[in-house]
C-alpha cells in the first residue's frame, strides 16, 4: 500500500494493550440500555493536545503504569462485547483492556495546529470500528503521538455504545486524576436499564430521529456510499455576540443562546447548499435535569426532533431559532421503545439520519489534567455518521468566553459551497 504524504507524517507505530491491575468486576456482565444500542454504530474521536511539559521525562512504561490503576476503577470499558441467547449484545467485564497505540510525528505541535487541516486530525486517532471480530474488538483505543518538539497528542477512540461525549470526557479526566495520585473511591459504572411497560408498535411507526440500516451483524459500521468531509471554524466571543444581535434584529429580550444561534445559522446555510429543503433537524443536548453523576451513559443526552413545514431558506433566522428552543420533541422514549421491540437487534443510525446538532459547550473536554497541565486544544468528532450530516459545537479552550469551535461533517461536495456561504454572508471561515 502506498501512503499519502500526510500519512507519512505519523510513523513508528506500536500497538499494545493495558488492562486493570487486578481482577475487576468479578466477571460481571454489563447490560446495555436501549439508548446504548441505538448509538452502537457511532464512535467518538477526541484528540487532546499537550505541550511538552505534560509528559516530559516520562517513558511509555511510566505513562502506562497509572493506566493499570485507572482501569481498576473504570473496568467496564475494558470489557468485550458478547451476545445473549436472544442475540442481544452486552459487555462481558473480562478485563481485556484498552488498546494503546504509540506513534511519532515529524511536525511540531504548533505547526500541526496552525495547519488547521481537519483531514489530518484522523492521523492522530484511530478510525477502528467494532467487528467484524466483535468479541475481540476493544471498546476504547488510545493513540499517544509524540511531536518533534516534545508535545504530545492523546487520541481517544470511544465506542458510543458506552456513553456520550460527556461520559467519554469523564472517563479521560479520571485518568488524569490517577496520574496525579488521586484514586476515586467508587468505580465508574454504566447506567442500568429500567424496565417499563410500553407498547412498541404504537411508538415506532414514525421514528423521525433515526434511520433503520443493516442488518450489520457483527461489523458495527455503516455502508456509506457518499464520501463525507469535516470542516471546522472558530467563532470568537465578540463575533458570537454580533451574530446573536444580528439574528434578533437588536431585540435583546429575544436573544438566542449561543448554541441555538449557531444552529440557526448553520441550518439555513446547509439548506441553501442542498437541492432539497432541510425541514427536519435533530438537536442533542445534555439534559440538565438528569442525575447521572459518576456513571457513563447515553441516557443523559436529550434527543429532540425539530420540524418545520415552511421553507427554511425563506424563514427568518429568529423563526428557526425559536423553533429550536421551543418546539423540539424529545424522542428518547421512542428510541428506547424501538430498540426494545426486538430485543435490541435492530440497527439504527442516529447522527446524520437528519442534520444533527450536538451541544458540547459545557462538556468537560479541558479538564484532563496531566501533572498540572491541561490541553492547549481539544478536537472532538463523531464518526460513522449518516449523509445528512452532523454539527458539533464545543469550546475553543477551557472557557467559553474564548469562543467556540463549530465542526461540520457533510457530504464532500457540499463543503465548498457551505464554506462560501458562511464566509460571504456571515464572515465565518
């Protein structure tokens, strides 16, 4: 196989595994909720960038050593998938561990970040999916890439079946705590299923938030005939304030929150790019009313469908913003019902079934502390998405007053037109 010039930048790749330091979970079986199984085809890829001080003087063995204690505490992600007699997947807590990938890069950290090349990000985090050898596939993979300046990136590949971006961030932040010698008192577990009386047939007729695919069997990926590309841009806090004011026409009492303002602009811009109206979008946000402290879960993220019968192109931005704020229908129960109707054997596509917006503005992405050093930048993506696209909104640094990063994944041929519209109409690039 001939490598591209970009692929040659990352080399000297070594692979190993690290499990818990002692037997954990006593061979427990972790049941998966309906929401977990609904997210099973998606993967969270997060890259943390650190200056040289964070890992200075640490050999790979010194980096791995705290991982044994970390995995003692977080033993569920060290497990492997199995199937019950009915065929429903579950996690066997068998201490098989997380996969570690070591690599080097011929660029300095600053050179890499200045390039602002979204395609290159994929070189710093594995794109591995679960299967086709499902029973042997790790749920978590970490890529440690050392830059020529001594800086390092930590690329997390996290199977979404374990939990959302907030869960993945919590998991990583515990690693930082263990490195500093702080060992949590309680293990990090997954949220449990709650059995409810339901009538699946009445709820699954019109599941607007998901698209049925497959069956995928033991290879948890989607056949996507359309090539997707990711484009990201930065919105400073003054820019964001200006955009909010422009959307609301100076009516401060109607001002949209930052996330909703960004969704509104991108929704209309994407609709202008596509040949058909984008009348349905999905909005994913952390549910502030949920209490899932100390667990990893997919149940704490609200999933709302917003639908309009009007032309998105001709609607005012304020109209679209108010729809997003007030008219979203939470479909989590419908999703759970759909998954339980056939023992979790159906395969659904969630992100990208509609144009999907994900609010990560308060995700603890910058709380990973390695020996007193936090990341200089964090990049986050959701992989294996549908062709309608996904938009992530997350902080540029550890304070939202520094601005927001907007990451948009769409079919490749839509990106040039979208970039042009965002630049010409909104001065965003």
